[in-house]
C-alpha cells in the first residue's frame, strides 16, 4: 500500500532515507482526481526510478479568482488506490497551509512564455504553477519529474524554469492519453453533460484536420489555424477561446512554420474549458 505523507518535513526525511540507500527518485506532480493520463506518468516514473512520489495538491495559487478552485473534483481514496495500483511509493498530500505561509512574498515568474495561449485568459496561472512546482522540486529533490504534453505550455515553461534556475531534475514530457474517441483525458471532463461530452470530441477532431494540413506540406500557420477553426465551427456547443501555432522556444505565434511548433487550442464546451494540442517539427 502506498504511504500518504502530509508534511514537508516527513517528505524530506523519506527522500533522505531513500538517498542514503542509494535509490533514485521520480516525482509526478498532480492535482488529483487521477485518471489514465496521470497513471501513464506514474508508470513511466516507476519504470525509470527506484522510488516514485505522486503529489496530490489542488494548488490554490494557480487558480484565478473566478476559476474552479472550490469545485475542482477531489477523491483522495480513489487517487491512493490508483497510485498503489500503478506502483508508486508515496502520495504527498499537503494541506495548503503546509505549503504556503500566510505572508509568503516570493514569486517565480518565467518571462514571456506565459503571455500567449492559456496565459491570456489565465494571467496568474503559470506563476502559480512555477511556484508550486519549484516548491515540490525543492521538497522532493527528484532525479526526474514527469509532466504531460496535455498541458504543453506548462511543460515548456517548467523546462525553462528548471534550466534557468539550475534545478538538478530532468523534466520528462509524456504523451497525451486519450479516450477511445480521441478526447484528451482530463479531470475536468467530469464537468461535461452527456451532450457536451459528445461535442467535446471536436477538439481532437479539429486538431487532426490541422495536422493533416501541415503534414501535407503546408507551412502557413494561418492555413493550419483556418482548418482547425472550420472543423470547430461544425460543433454548435464549441466556443473556441484560441487556436494558435506557436514557436516552442518562445511560445509566441508564428506566421510560417519553419522550426518546431506547438499547435494548441482552448475551447469552451458549455461552461467547461478544455485544451488540446500537438507538436510538429518540419525537420523531423
Ligand atoms: P493535473 O492533475 O491536471 O494538474 O495534471 C497533472 C499532470 O498530469 C500534468 O503534467 C498533466 O499534463 C498530466 N496529464 C493530465 N492529463 C493528461 C493526459 N490526458 N495525458 C497525459 N498527461 C496528462
């Protein structure tokens, strides 16, 4: 059975004991309500490392004032069962008070990479992510930490933060796990009504249209965006927030696809905001 640790001091002591035994450590940061996407990250960490910590922490600093912090789904018992089944050693589940001092005064901001895509509608989101991820990396000092490509902008920002701050953890990006019909697995999919769930497949379908365009040799970002938008327009319940093609180094929009790009979309289905993406490298 996986051990549950709720304090920073106990978590540090456990990692210290592992290190003294010569064991290497993997970390999978999550907000819980775990699904097959999270499980794929945990299984990868279990395969790569002697020990795996899965953090389950709904991080208040990455939610804006009108976002779903309170209603975000939570089920620790189910999460612990999934983590145990996936073979990890510890669930690190601190209370917000354990993680944040009331008078905390330090921010972690990666300049530029959070301006576009999700950063436009969620202005404080990535600072909150960087703060919590840097804290989790400091607490667990893992050899490797695992992040899903599902949150591609987050992955790019965390990689940059770790590089710039000389944090000694390898950031491992993992592929998107999908439902059989193509919808990217997400804890937020539970918000969807049956009709919305049926409509949500338009995200992956529209990206498939964009991918077909770029794979046919088209290098105009606008042509790719237009193909995606046209497919999204076929679904009346879908309200696109953005359809973008960005450079993977700068996360800023490109006109011409000359190097590796991230093709990313955010779409509201009813009140639920869903994201999806793919990477494309013309040189690959
Ligand atoms: P979250 O609990 O939503 O913060 O996600 C925790 C980690 O799981 C992040 O690195 C996500 O990118 C990753 N993740 C979430 N959904 C998926 C998915 N469908 N496939 C792969 N990774 C995922």
